[in-house]
């Protein structure tokens, strides 16, 4: 019975990688001003940040503990702020996440995926 759950969380990690890579792709070559001005890129990027946070909610606690370097709570909290518009969306914060958090997160998620593929996570 636990086998399907094991596979399921791994799919969410793969999804998280794809969403984070889209965030980086959709902002490549832009500065913050251009990013904010180009509505399509902005909306697509925010949408993928939301999806990233939603996928993170499906990662089991034991996996989160194994990959403790990943800011799981922050990822989910960002999703909640973006979805619910708590106090509005701060473009500086979104840009910082794009520039500084997503590239590191991609590396961390690939390491988690590798560990999962090598059955290092119990």
C-alpha cells in the first residue's frame, strides 16, 4: 500500500523541478522592471510559483526532514501569499525569489530526486 504513495511524492518533486525551471526560463534576460512590465511573463511566473508551492504541500514530512536544506515552509507560505494576495504581491520579493531562491531550489530538488532514485530515502 505504501508503494503508490512513494511514487506519488516523487512525481511532485519532478513537478516542482519543472515549475522552478519555468520560473527561471520565463525571466531569463529580463531585469525586474521589464519583468513587471511584461504581464504575460509576470503572470506565468507567479502561476508557476503558486504551482511550486502547491506541489510542495504533497511532500511527506519524512521526505521534508531528509531534505531539510529546502525551505519547505517558505515555499508553501509563498504560495499562500500569492494565491490569497495577502497585503498585495510585493514585486521586490517575487523578484528576489526568482533570482536567488529558484536557482538554488532547482539544485536542491535535483539532489532530492537523485537520492530518491537511489533509494536513499526510507
